[in-house]
C-alpha cells in the first residue's frame, strides 16, 4: 500500500545526503520526479530545477511541484543545458536504458554530471524476507476474509485480493525491469550498476551507501524511527546507494 508521507520522509532524507554533491545554484534536471517532493526541496535551497516524469506515473495525481510530462524517450531540453541530473529510485524501472543514457549525455553541459540513487541487493534481499512474513499473515487472514466478505458478489473479489497478497511474498516478482525478482539480487548490486553505467558511456566518479535500512514491504513504516533505520543499515545493509557519474565521451 502506498504511504506517501512515509515515502516522502525517506526521499527527503536521501536528498539531504546527496545535497553536498550538487554545486550551489546550478541547473538541475530531476529525472522521474514522482510527486516532485525532492524537486521542491532543491528549489527551496536555491537550485534551478526542471522536473520531468511520465504522465502515467503512479504519483501524477499527488504532485507538489510543477512536473513536465515527457514521452519516455526524448528529454524536452536543449543540448548541453543542464549542470546536474538527479534521479532517485528511477533507473531500475527504465526499459530503454541505453536510449535514456544517450539523452543524459546530450543534455549535460561539458562539465556536467549525474547523481543517481538506486536500490541495492540488500533492499532486494530483505524485501523478499519481509514479503514472506507479510504473505504468511495474509494467509492466516483468509478465513476471516471469507467470513467478512459480503454474499452479493463481493466475496470473490475480496478473497482474490487476499490470495494475491498471500502469494506475493512467495513469488519473487521483479521490482524493476529484470525478468524476475531473483535476478535483481545481481542487477541491483554495486558491480552491476557500475558496469551498466560504464557500458552506456559514463565513468563512475564515486559511489556510497545512503545509510538507511528499509524494505519494499514498508516494514514498520513511520513507526520505526529514522535513527534506528540508520543503525540497522550498518547491520543489514543500506536500501539505496548513490552513484555520481560523468560522461566518458561525447557523441
């Protein structure tokens, strides 16, 4: 279930960690901006921000900042017009990665660079584990769903929803563009991300863990204080990692 308040809190903490890497006052493209929460944060701190996303984004109805819809192929900006590209938990969903990487290189100024926050193997692994626990709880609730569901046509949809929830933790569905969730144990790894950037014309300048533990099942949600999430990341791994990349060549 989407919890925007919780999600915005996570994204706010991520952008605060990333902020020191972005030169003050520069022009920033936020790619895949969702609600625009992070774009608003950057604008409030003096950055000139252009935010873009797909019109079909799950967050389109919850925008808090002007977001330009684009077609998923061509970024609606001039060549060499952007100092920094920023994205948060977006690139794992991009099917046409090579095409978008080309667009990134096109719109970046000669000295420009990109900062991408991306999910890790730890996030994928612990999302599996907590997903199984959630599925077991849903399975235990099936009898109650049968009893509570109304007789007049409402029983079947309610039970199907409960069955899907019960099965979801045992079926390793992909979060991003990988064929399945198991593959993401590799595709979300540091080595795989670096390899993908280098293959598409970028040098990885540096990368580091954001230092927060959370899962795709929203384990504990806002009930677990961020201080504890930081401590848990030292034990169980950070959910996301930041990559700072520069074009290795110009087209």
